[in-house]
C-alpha cells in the first residue's frame, strides 16, 4: 500500500510556490499544493520553458536535495522575469 502524492487545489488566497520563491517581492503564486506534504507548488511551467519540462510539483517529489533544487528553480524564475 503506497501513499500517492497528488496535486490538490486549495481554496482561498494564492500562496507562494516553495521552489520558485526568490524573496517576498519576487515569487510565483499558486492555488495548488501536494495532498500529502501540504506544500504549495506550481503546476505550470515558467514562461519560455518547454512544455515537456517538469513542473515544480514533479521536481519537488523527485529531489533528494531540495535546497539545491530551490536554488535552481529560483534562478530559472529570475531569468524568466527578464524575458
């Protein structure tokens, strides 16, 4: 019997994505979170990313080093803002 992490839509205000937040001023907001972890995560790709790219929900659940992945996603978001 395995536990399945699923995308869940959250009612109310949008919350900051745990992976792409840069600081209080620069962040993506999302209405989705993991049903098990209860972590807010984007499910749409950044502007300019390939449709085949993994979204932040998938990246979060595949990583062993979340701090390193957060840095990578944060930098990707900064670059997307400059496009």
